[in-house]
């Protein structure tokens, strides 16, 4: 079993930004690369925008050399601060960017380490039919309230009728970064499932609000959870993370394969007039039996019953 060793991504980004010396600039992408994944550039830009009061974010520019956000007042202020540090700024752009560019960060590249770990998890996945004698199915979902996360695990019978549920709360330690959702929500789900089992609720299959192998590295949160627990898991996502599928003209109850790099990794299923869900095996499951299980648990709601209950309870707890 893998232990969860969560890096403090926000503290690392804080530290990296402070490494940019006066009179130099870097880019959002360079900071994302210093974290270990250039694809995290949107997270970097969003995070910095909310920490402008405490960090020298005026030294972080776009790849074109453009300073600040689209808002003129902020851009002009950042440009003036850079000029006072000796950086040449013309038309709200650093020119030439290469003269002032800084990328000599001291970093452990934490996201790169997590990607290697995801690769190890992916190699342990077993794609096989779900058990034939499934009697109980759990649904796990999460909601957020400021810096606190609420995790719900609902255990239902084979018809989708709820038997019992548990709720756990814990501090959020990992930000939302696409393709790294596991590291944000897994601690919550592991706690919730553990508490459910302490109450005598041990589901045969776990449905997860997220993806299984329908993931760029074939290790969405359902897969990660399944491998950690060595339990059958199925991912049910509300949005398409990656891959290709044509959903035009689908009828309710119909499903079509989602293909990624020539491999079928999931299924798009129409479950309502304006709702399509994306099903993928996590661990100890295959696509055929995953789709069959989810379809058998659909009633009036676009989500299968265990996840409908988990989502409703999580939303209610957040509003309470």
C-alpha cells in the first residue's frame, strides 16, 4: 500500500516567488515548471492573483512579457514597480524579456514527484469484471467550506437504497490542480471509508465522484483510491477531463466510448436531457461491468443513487 505524502504546494509556490530577485522577472509557466509541471500554469496564475499583497507578483509576467492582468490600473502599477527596480517596460511589456528573465529556481519539483507516484499507482491497476454478487455499493463525494473539506460516504444496497452514511471533516491541505485531484480529496475519502467500516459498513464496490483510468496518466481519483485500498472502484465524473467522444444526438440511457490515445478508457452516458456522465473503471473493475453497475443504479436523477445521496448530503452539510 502507498502512503500519502502530500507536499505543501502553496508554501512551495510562496517560496519560489520570493526567489525572484529585484530587477528580474519570470513567467507563470516558468513557475509551473519549477513546481514540476508546466501544465499547472493556470493554477499558478490564479493562486498568485490572490496573493498579490504578500508576494512580489509584479515580477511574474506573461510569456509575451505583458505585465499584470488585463485591468489597466493594476498593470500600470506593476509596470511602474518594475521600472523602479531597473526593468525596461514599454507599452506594459518587458522588453526584451530575455534580458531580465529569471528561472534559476531552487526547487524539489514536487508535482514531478507526484507524477512519478501516479505512474507507480497506474502500474498496479487491475482491470477485471466487477464481482457478480455485489450486494452493497458506496458513493463518496466532497464539498468545501472555506479551508475545510467535508467528505461523505453513503452505503446503499444493490437497488440504491441508502443503508447508512458517515461524514468527516478535515482541513484542505492540497489545492485544486487538474489531474492531481487525488491528492486533494483522497485523505478525506480514506477517512470516510475507514469510519464507515468501523460502523460495519463495508461496501462491495465504491463509486467515486471523479475519474478512474479516464485520466491523462490513467490514474484518476477512483483508480488511486482503489489501488490504495485494493477494492473495486468506479469513477463517475460530471465533466469530461480528457479523451474524445461524440455525444451529439445521444438518447437517455445510451453510452458511447471515450477514447484517449487510441485506447478506450471510459464511457459517456446520457442520463438526462441535459446531462451526460463519464464512467470509467478505477481498480478491480472493467468498463463493461462498470457501465452496467452505474446504469442499474440510475433512477430519476442523472447520477447513480449512491452518488446522488452522497452529493446531496455533502451539499446539505456545507450549507448548514
